[in-house]
C-alpha cells in the first residue's frame, strides 16, 4: 500500500494558497483536499526464456559483469558465502547458486499475498493550514492481487476527490492509482512503488514489518515541485484479515505531521 503519495503534496500546493486567499476575503472555503493512495507502481516484466541454455547464458553474463553482487549481504532465505574463486575472481557457479537462492519466495511474500482481495476504503486528509479545520473525507475501492507466482502484489485504486475548478468552485474529479509491492531478498526489505493520474512521477519506498504489532513501516521522499523534497513515513496496521489502516506522516520544516489516514475494510465485511 505504500507510495500513496503524489496527491498529498499536489493537493497542498493547490489548496493552501486557495484557502489563504479565500480567508483574506473572509469567504468560506470547503475543506476538500485529497491524497494519493497505498502501499505503489507499474513495473516492467522480463520476457520469458524458452530454453534453459539461453537462461544460463544470460545469468552467467550478468554474474561476470557484476562481481559486486558477490559482496552484497545475503537476504532470506539465502545464507552469505563468499563466491570468490582462487585468485580473487568470482566463482560463476557459486554466484549462480546464490542468485537462485535469493530468487526463492518466503514468508514475507506470503504475508503480502494474504492481503489479496477487494477492499473498500475511507480517507481523511489534513491539508488545511488551519489546525482546527476538519479533515476532508473521501471513499473508494481497491483491488489487490498477487502476480508472477506470488512474487509481487498489485493494487488498483479508484475513487473520487474534490478539486477547485477554473471558476474556483469545488467539483468531483476521478482518481486512479496503482501500487506494486514486494519483498526484496537482497535488500531484506519490503519495497513498493506508486503511480496515479494526479502526476507523472513514480514514488518508491522501502519498509519493514513488525510481526508483534502486525505493522508495516515504509519510508520515502516525495518531490511535488523541483527541489522541494518532503520525507514521508507510512505506518500500515493490519488489524485482522478484514481490516487495515494506513497513517501517512510528512516531515514539514523538521516536524512530522499526520496528513492522511486510510481505513480499509474487506468488501462484504464490516
């Protein structure tokens, strides 16, 4: 679910000047702002190899070209061993073995797959500079599914947000987003990306999972305007198999501020 990002900053740049201008004119402005949703992005797919020999050729070429791979810390389920042969040269067979081990699925991939299905969500956004202003609320749907034999999870998000039109009046705008999540055995981290129809960038994030608290924590950085980078922290609490909640925090001027909360309920459940 990570990467639910671009619309957060987009809305702030759109709405804060709008709200401040209206405040000076003493005109009531509805607190409608929105954020991008969780957890992520369209990724490329490798073309399938039709025979085993071409696969070996490609793998060996990659291993020989990237000797630094041998020095990377091992990730589950592989155990680090030195693939260096006599003379300090990389041992292609040992590197091949490690690569195949690192390509195996584990419990972290199964954890992401357990969230597959259809979900309904409600969102609250805190974008108004006035700390006493009520959050904007919105609803939508999300569909999660596992792809590539359980290696990755894709989430498609659809909903509506309210944005000011050219006449200054609020209107409904269709929101579409897509996230991609996985667990990187090399980095030993959860990884995610996100795209939506409110921008042209791809948001990347990395995270960890606390099994005791049933909580994912992702960190990333968004840049809605050139040179204006904002650190982001996402906390995703999996309450049970039918409920989860995402809290979105932005570091603004050295202070972390909660700007979004998403509550997911599996479709057909309460």
